[in-house]
C-alpha cells in the first residue's frame, strides 16, 4: 500500500520536472490543455502542477502574454546549485553526479542545466 503512494509521488515529481523543462524551453505559448497532452496527464492535473509551482514561486503568470513563465526564484535555485563545488554553468556534454544512494549515479545533461539557468 505504501509502495503505491511512493510511486505516485515519484511520478508526480517527474511530471513537475518535465513541466518545468517544457516551460523553460520557451518557444510557443502552450495552453494548459497542450501542456497536459505533452505531459500525458489530464488538464486538471496539469493545472494542479502549475499551481503548486506558482505557489512555490518557481513559476509566475505573465498576464500580458497569458502564459506561465519560470520565475526569478527558479533561476536563483539553479544558480545556487551550479555554484556548488564541482558544478559549473559553462560545462558541456554530460557528467556523472552521485545520487542520494551510495551506489547510484545519474547522468545530467549540460544543455538542460544551461536551459534552466536561463530561466
């Protein structure tokens, strides 16, 4: 029973990160329904993700263009992460970083970090 809740939490976190990546990429002005389609979730779930990110000040609503955009806090969070020892914004390609598990590692794309830093 608890395993199912952990899985749901992990899936929600994954969708939230995907949503941030979509919005950070810029380009077109996707509507909530379009974002939901890209994420593979219902419109209501996409809206909930947007509201959570807005409440955490990671997104803001641009009334003039009628679109959600990454907020300054998102850029500050990325800058703080990149300022840590071993992380540099100018890196290219991929590098391996340790995850929270002693035996795990994760590939991080340099372009994804740079895109988020531009937020």
